[in-house]
């Protein structure tokens, strides 16, 4: 499940993607525009900075900016940094695999097998979607609302 940290991180990244290239944005501006607690946002932005998604400058003319262009940033990578593995359970994770204590046969466990399918489906969408594509989704909805009606 997407946590508030992941959701707010995506909102912050989208906000920065909408800024003029090279322009630094204050965390207060991002927090106000997206109804996010500034204190919580500062923690999120720190995690994103440590992961190399944003760069920050302190001081009078400081703020945040994307460290890479929106087409280079994958949504799945952002969420892994903020929320951890995409798999719904540890035994279905590629990066944080841990066998369940109650599992008799990990290769034939039906729960694990279906959760692998879920993990692969989530990954197929989030690892292919770029920040640039995410940013353009509302415009696509406006252009063809009937195409999105089936997914709502």
C-alpha cells in the first residue's frame, strides 16, 4: 500500500517537475501548494536528496530542484526510496526477500505465487512510468475522458 510518505513524495516531485528548469523551490511553497506538513515534507525531501532525486541549497536563495530531468526519473524508484520494496509481502520481494516463518514449501506456496504476480504487475506499471508521464496524466484525461472511465 502507498503510504502518506510515498504519496507526498510523489506530489513534491511533481511540484518540482512543474517548476522552471534551474529554479529552486522553497519547501514552504511545496508544502502549502500540496497541503503537506512542512516538517514531514522536509523529512521526505531529505530522503529524496540522499537518494539523488533532488538537490538542495541552503540559505537566502536556497530551495530544492530536481537533480535529473522528469523523463529520467521513474515513479517506482521514488516509491522504493520512500516506502521500501513494492512487494506486498517479503517473500515476494526481489530486493528485500525474506522467507515466511510458516512456509513449508516456498516454491509451491500459493500465497507467495499470487503475491509475486501482484508485485510484478505493480512493478511493470511503476517502473515504466516516468515523472514526466505522471505529470502529463491530467492532460490525457482531459483529452480522452472515456478512455479513463473504465479505470476509475
